[in-house]
């Protein structure tokens, strides 16, 4: 497999990689002069690029063979994940990106395991975006998964009430009567999946979800850990969409 690198300013001109990217290509990927890598810009464009030379702090590449291509599911998927412990959120971001989520929205709920200050939020979003970009590089996606700023759950539900009714809205609930195997994706162009914290949603949050046009969905007979739900449900969605 040809190594890949996220490069948002991709064009048909000669490309100069900075020191950090040079270190990654030269030391981590161990690419040599004359070898090729694939660059992608996060908006569906990718190209092959030949390593022309290495400098002390930069790398020169010549891109060619440009393609506009998407390897995403045919509908836009957003994972709204209630905040969990940091390493678990890292896992959710990584696997959701690999399985085709277009957006990841951290949610502050009443029973969160993780509460972030404003300053820490900025650092975490930067970290999670880097994880998403690295996952896109690895899995072959050309569109960037966007990690959005965290929202309080009340504001989240309020915003969803105003949005497009064609968006399918699922909330994962082990006590739901409707199973994921029995729900369809016909005529949907967007899917929003809300995943609760380890301790579950409060009664008030369950009521708000119902009032905001969310369909309660259960995922099998067992209760999954919060960080397991996103990759599991996304795998099922991909199967239903014919991606596997």
C-alpha cells in the first residue's frame, strides 16, 4: 500500500513539506528519494507525488495523476458522542473516522465521565482532529472527518429541532423496542447517531430526545460500553448501505 499524507493545500504545483511533515515522511514512513506517496486535501482530491529531494528541514515533491474521489458512505453520518474518559474518546474518534463518519460532535450530558474547561476543550479538539486526520491517512479516505466543538446536550437538542426533517436521528437506548436490524435508511441523506455516557441518559434527556425527533434504537441483547457503540453501529450502517 502506498503511504498517504494529509495535505490541505494540494495543487498541481511543486509541493514543499515543512519540518514536521518531512520528519514523518523520512523517519516514520522511511520514504526514499524517487519513491511515491499519495497526498489528499480532505475535500475529495488526491494525487500521487514523487519525492524529488530531502532538505534538512523540508521535502520537495512533484504531484501528478490528480483524482476527485470519495471513499465515504453515500450518506453523511454524524456521531454525537457524550464525553467519556480521554483515552476512550480517542478510540471513538479514531474508529468513527475509519468507518466513514463525516462529523464527530462531543456532547456534554448530565452524567458525563469527562468535564472539560474552555482551555482544555481547545486542546482536546486539536488532539482529536489530529487523531481523525491520521486515521484518514491510514484508511484511504479523501474527505476529512471534522471534530466539532463540544455542545451542552440541551443546546444540542434545541438546535436539532430546527434542522432538516430528512435527517435520520437515532439515539442508542438498551430499553428501546426497535432494533437496529429493523430500521431502514431509505431516502435519508444524513444520519445523526447520539450515543450516551456510561451511566446512560437522565429521564429529562430521554424526554428531550423524544421531543427532538430522535428514534430510540437498541443494539442487540447486550449493553455495550460507550466507546464500543460508535464503531459497532457504524459497521452495521455501512453494511446496510452496501459498503461491505
